C-alpha cells in the first residue's frame, strides 16, 4: 500500500498542532499537573529546578509555526521513504 505524502504530511500536522494547543491550554490551566506529568516522563530528571512557564503569545506562535513546519516535512519525508521501500 502506497501513502499519499501530502495527505500524510497534512494529517500529521493537524494532529500535532491540536496536541500542541491542548498542551498549551493544560499548562496554563493546570501548571502543577502538567509539571507532574512531564516529570513522570523524564525519569531521573528533576524538572522542578527549571519549571518556569513561558506562556507569551510570541513563544506560543514561534513554537506553533516551527513545530508545524517540522511535522509537515517529517510526515512528507516519511511517506516518500515508506513508498520507496514498499514492495509493490
């Protein structure tokens, strides 16, 4: 089965942007909970030492744009590589 690179890139970007926005809302609404969750993901690191949220609009937009671009390129390249290695 071949993948449509544009469809995969677009779909993966929409999903990642949605998760990014939800995460931003969670950090703003529940900072202690999100810190506890992040701490549970990074075993052995004490994130409380560096816990300081930067919730500025500029930081949010820069993260959104850079993450969207990286996700789109990654999804597109993934589909192209997958298609080139698929036995059809």
